C-alpha cells in the first residue's frame, strides 16, 4: 500500500501530539517527584539536625562520665597510696626473719631472747667489729616485741618471724650487716670481707654459717609485690639491673650499674 505525503503529514502531527502529551505528563510527574523529594530532604535535614544535636549531647555526657571516672580513678589511686604509705611507715621499725627455727615451747621473754641471740646479736657483733657500734646492747634495748607470722598454707621450713625494734639505729645496722654476719661464706663470695676475729657460734671454731637465716625490712603487701616484680625484671634483664628496699621503706631500682641513676618509686601506679 502506497503512503502519500498527506498520510505522512498526518502521522507527523499525531506523533507530535503524542509526545506532547507524554512530555506534559512526564514533566508533571517529575515535578511532583521533585517536590516530594524536596519535602523528604527537608524532613531528613530536620532529622539529621535532631540526630546531630542528640549526638552532641551524648558526646558531652560521655565526656563528663569519662572525666568523672578519671577523677574517681585518680582519687582511688591517691587514697590507696596514702593508706599503703601510712601502713609502711608503721612497718619501718620492723623486720622479717626467715630461716630461723624456734622451739615451740619458747614463749615471751624466752622467745625474744632466742631470736636476739640467734639472729639479731650476730649482726650487731659484726657491726661492732666493723667499727659501726661502740658496744653491743642487751636485748631489751633492741627488741620491743616479736611474733610468728600466721600462715594460711603449710610451710616446709621455719615460720616467718616479725620483730619490732626500739631503735632505728640498731634496725639499720641489723639490716645492713645481717647478711655477712649470718651467711659469711656466701657473703665472702659476693665481695664481703669477713674479719678474722669474727667467730659465729662457738669460740675457736672459726667462721660458721647458719641455716640461711635472712633478715629483711618488713614491707606492706603492695610494696612487697612491687619489689618482687622489679627483682624479677632484674633477673630477666628487662631494663632493670637491681631493686631493693631502703631503710625508710622506699622501693628503689637502677636501670644500669651506676648508683647515680637510682630511681625511687613514688607511687604504686607509676610506670616503670
């Protein structure tokens, strides 16, 4: 079938009308969608702003809580240290004796005399020979009291004995000289000079060594735990060469073999 020019013109007119209708409909629909989208975006803006405001408030609350927690933590650490320091101050007149066997029937004065003769007096004798004391005092001028430390677990050796001194002077001498006085063979191997006139136990038998009696300053649980940690690091050569307790109960350590680099632990919570 042949298509005339008139037919083509009619078809073109129909096509234009069709597209005009489509464009009008699409334009209206698109404009409607755009308005809906604008409304949605406006709602979203409001929601986002509200959420942003809520987040800001939450962040402020979290910061306040964190600040409170930091304050509480610092206060707890401060109180813990003060309590530990006060307890250590009370212990600075006491020592712990390990390795000293005490007959169970010894009580009161007999108990104190045994401790003095077997552990305390040898250290004072050694100090006198070294010229650190003019005379060796009697027991009642040195020891105020002593007792066996109760143990929750069975011990294979002698119990730990706590002894309180009446004088810091005598306590310091005992802490300093107890090692060479009670363990002269070991001390000699570690550089101590044992005077020839120092005779432990029976006269005429020469220097003898007791059964590994050790006398150390009495520490609080926290300080003893800290000292052990530092000494373990020293054994493992983990940045520390030596750690010890001073006469006033302070924990000290060195990072090398130079005494001038001695550090003092001023807080249980400081980083080491």
